[in-house]
């Protein structure tokens, strides 16, 4: 059950949590079963994606200036969803939280489904969407989602994205509290 006794922690506390990753840097890491967070290098490696059994790809840097190979043809075995997002604090990533989370959820709900969520480095845009998914569909509090993912991969959502995730947490828990009072 979700419990929110106070407002989400300040951004500085969230940024401190992000520094907890002690592992090595990889092109891709599994953050929960069948949900992979990665970078553009793994997204371009169709042979490795096939070997991993990836069935869905969510690209959080689709058609952005850093991601010039969006024309990759993954074939009929991989469903693709591209989000054009800029990695800057002013960018409103929150408009993609529910759409991205729904795509991830549908992928994981598909028999044999495995999804890669990526951007350029796999640290900010894609990590933000994975955190939103964990909050929306898995009931994680933001702090717990950050801890969970940062124990498996070095992530660094920018300050603006962290603030938007704080707002998401407030909205989710207000809705939960309101519904539980009815």
C-alpha cells in the first residue's frame, strides 16, 4: 500500500541518492525482470537485441539532435515507440510519463515481452521514464524507485525531470488517498 506522510524529498536529497551506484558502466542493465535500461549503442546493436529477446523498444531521444539513427528498421519482431525529448531541465517530460509507462506495461504484459528503454546515454530521459513507470504501475515511491534503479545502473535525471517526478508522486498519492477515503 502506498503511504505518503510528507511531500517528496527535496531535489538535493534525490540527487544524493543518485550518487549511490557503485557498479561499472554498461550499455544496458536489467532494472526489473524483462525491463532493460540502456543507451544508443545497445539500441543500434540489432544482433544483441535479438539475442536478449527484446520485443519492444521505447526511445526517449527519438528524432533529437543527438540521435541520428532513428531510421533503424527493427523488423516485425520489435515494437517501437519513439518520444522526442530534450535532456534539459526546462523540457516537460511529464507529458510522456503515462504514455511511456503504458507502453512499458503493455510490453511486460505481453507473453515473452522484454523491453529496452533508451536514450543517448541511458541516464536521464530514459531513466526518468523508467522511474515514472515504477511509480505508476508498480506503486514505488520516488525515493524507492531511484534507489531500486540506481542500485542496478548509474542514472542521472536532470533537476527538472526530478521535479516533474516529485509532482507525479504528489498526484499519484493524492489520487490514492482521495480514492481510499471514498
